[in-house]
């Protein structure tokens, strides 16, 4: 039988379920038996790290559902995370490097956000929803991150700012400041402790007991009484906000007034060149 490789989850169904029935075996027999459709909303009762969930449908029926899988060339079966979409909300403490974020903020010429953002989204980049920094209404300057400044241009009498819709990758979070790379621009912007964060992301490892799930699944018609099904797609709505450990606060001391460094950059040994003083 093909081997299985799945991520770990916090709660699991009894190991007996895995021994009696595996996702790989079920997938192998998919084209050999008549199938019936299982669809509708349900609540997750238990989770197995091997890629099984137990759900309770709105009519009270309980099912064991295998998550969507895909077969590799070597014959192994893997969880198809792209067919498992999780939506919900999160707290700033859950943010981690590598996540893709969307928000709108006003920046200066150095890519520093001028106010704390109060709303953002964790999303899945695609051709229809690409990464980048896109000019929005607001600010008093042009495209700060792309425009070449003409030689000999005189300093502007006021601090130049521009408002952008940002879709980028989170590089780090420190002391309430997000460090983001968007379209080659290195940005940093403070985030409010009460920031509203919406989540739309792939991943079986994010589903939890108590979450609501909309099933697109099938089961072998002659085996309906067994209550076992194979999912084509799972749309999971998180019952509780995603939350991580609180950030450690920087101790207050003589270094408190030093400028922040990008957590994604190492401090060079040599002396840094003098920073360009802002106009005005």
C-alpha cells in the first residue's frame, strides 16, 4: 500500500480508524465503484493527523471524511492543501514571517508607514490577486518606490508621502511593526493591537475541532451505512480567531531611542553610511 505523509494536528481520532481505512486505499478504488455525492455544512468533531476528520452534518449524521489528496509520480499520496481553504479572523500575535498580507497604508520616501494599520488580510497570491505595491488615493507625492528623481531636483518643502494598496510577503514582526516586501520594496508599518485581520489561506493543519466545514465529497454508494467519504474540497470557517504567543516587548533602557532594524537584514560589521536627511 502506498505510504502516507501528513502534517500533525492537535487532536486525533482513534488510531483504529487509520488501521481500518486509509486515504490512499480509498483513492485507489475511486474509479472501480459507483459513487454518490456528499455535500453540505457540518461541524468538525475530531481530527486525525493521517488526514481524516470526523464531522456532524446539519441533519445529525456523522461521517468520517478523508481530506483531498493527490498522487505523486512515485505513487505516494499527499494532502492537497490547495483544495482546503480556511477562512476566519486572527490576532496580530498570530502573524509570522512568510505569510502573505494585504493592507492599505501611507508611506514616506523610505517606505515607513505613517500610521498604524487597523485592517489587513492574510491571503493566497494568484494571477488574479498578485503581489505588489499599487498607488491608491492619498498622500502628496507620486510613486515613491518606483519613480526616478530627476538630477538636480530641489528638495520638496514638505515630507513626501503616498498611499498604497500593499500585497506582499511578511518578512518579520517586532514590537508591533510589520516588515513587508512588496514588489521589491522593503516596507515597514506599525500595526494596531486592535487590528482587524481577515484570513483566507490554504492548509489542513489550520482546521480545528468545532470549526464549520462545507463539504464537497463522495462515498461508495453500496457503503453509505459505513459513513465514510472522500472529500474533493473542504471550505472551513474557523470558529475562533487564530492567536499566537504575545510578542516579547523590548526592555526600556538607554537604547530605546535607537532606530529599528529590519529583522530580515543582518547588521554589517563596517560602519553604515550616513542616512540622507529628510527634506524640510
